[in-house]
C-alpha cells in the first residue's frame, strides 16, 4: 500500500534536508509512535494481520523484482561485453530457438503465478467486511472527517474530527523551531475503537473525493461523493495510529489528519458512556429562544472550530476566500440569505455545506458573524429559523 503522507517515500526530501542542514533551518522532529518515522523509507510493519501481510508481500516482491532485474541485466551486459566486435566476434545469423521460446514463456508465467497467488489472498481478505463487531461510517468533508457509529457498541454516536486549532495556528505562523512529534496529526475528536474487534469502515464524501488511510492499520479506501465503499481492520495492539486524507481534495488537504485510538474493551465501554452523556448534554431544543450574548459566545467557538481556517479570525478572508466582514450576504436583514449558504454551500463547493452542524450551532455562527468585526447589525438568528430551511 503506497502512502503519500509525511516523511514517507520522499526522495526529494533528502535534497531539502541537505539544504536545511546547511542553512541551519532544520526542525527537530522525532518518530511518531503509530505514525510516520523520521527518514522512513519502508512500509510500517503495522498492528493488524493485513498490514503485516502487506509488509511481507512488499518485501518479497521487492526482493524478487531486484533479483530478476540483476539477473536480466547481468546476462545482457555480459553478452554485450563478451561478444563485442572489438574482440573479433561476428554477429550470428539465425532464426528462432524453440527451447528459448518455451523457457522465456514458461518461466515468467511461473513467476507471475507465484506473485499473484499470495497477493490475491491478501486482496480478497482486505475486502472481506463480513461479521464485523463494529461498523463506522466515515464521511470526508473539506477538510475534516465525520464519524457515525452505525452498528455495534456505541451505535448512534456521531461527531466531527478536525485538526487541532493550536496546530493550525503553528502552521499559519510558519512552523518555526521545534515542532511537536504529532505536528499536523493532532485532532480534537479521535476515532475510538476497541482492540481485537473487527471494525468495518464505510467511506463516502460530502463534496469532493477524499481517501481514508491509516498505514499502521493496513487500510486505504477512497471516499467518493454519492458512493459507498468499505474496508476493515482488527487492531491487535492498544495505541494511537495516524493517517491522512490521501486524495488531493483542495487547498486544506494537508490539514485533514486521521487519528484512530485503539483502547481496551473496558476503556471503550467507558468512552461510549461518556460520549453518550456528552451528546445528551449538547442536544439542544431547536425551539429554544436564545439571548444575543449567549448566542455570541457559542457562535465564537463554532466559528473558531469550523470557519476561521478559511475566513480567518478577523473575517477578512484570503485570496479567493471571500471576507465575511462587511459581506452583503452576512449583514442582510433577511437571515435566509446567509443560512442558505451555510446549509447548501456555494461556488461549486468552494464554500462547503455545513448541514452536519446542529441547528443551534448554525444559528450561533450566523449570529456571531452578523455582529463581529464591523458587522454590528444587532441581528439574532434563532435555531428555529435554521430548522425551517433544512431540506429546502
């Protein structure tokens, strides 16, 4: 399984590292357990049987291809050198050899079969998602992951996983000095699963093509809008395992990490209980009438977690991202104008839909933008207004 994440398969980075060494600008980075290693050139051994079989196949195929390469070119160069014209050899004039034809047909056929049999076995095993203990739908958004626990312990849980805001701030500041080992891999809500349980992952996407990939678990599955794909894993070791979206999904592609936290059965049960209580506490009545100060406080948090990455904390936007400060759609007294954008997106997905947020969160962020920066409109958007527009 090829991976295009940090510190993997990066021969060009050797030149960058050499340049950094001479310039004195190199960052001190350590291996990330469950994630990439410094100057890592090979696949990780992994913590699932599938990942370990992939590693074994990769190693065997590489050795076999190397042996074939050396043997073929050794014979070729030997023949060229030994039978060169300068030592008196003359070109032979002959047609075909049945023996040679049979040999170079049968030998490659045997090699291909020897390679195909174990590879097919692993490939079929990768797609056997039957009898899963836990089924989780992962939805790719620009640029975050949504997790919905569909079956098994934890059924009904759902949350969004986003790059930790502190790490995004480090990136925006230029990533200077010593960076944490989990730089650009830390998220606010990791995907939590129990150890030694078969976990089926169903992938889809909300906007563009993404790819859910965690090398240590031996999984990589595209997430395509309008389609449902699936894969699975069974982690044999408790720990934290990291991946990233592996499709070029837009300008924030580098800020779409995956953190899978594998815990014991008891810890998983405790996490599920805690998550249910947390969800119950956050369950808002869309009919509740909010006061402006409370809605502004909540809206500021929603904006920081979901909107500031593109529109900036000051609401000024950047490049093709339109500013919210003094935006006609934001300050419009008809709340439907802004809410339709939040619910349905615009500009062919450049501004994504935020339907996955609750009615209260959408009302809060709309209220916050209508009353922040120079937008001192005094307008208050209620959750009931958002609810009325859903599905239209």
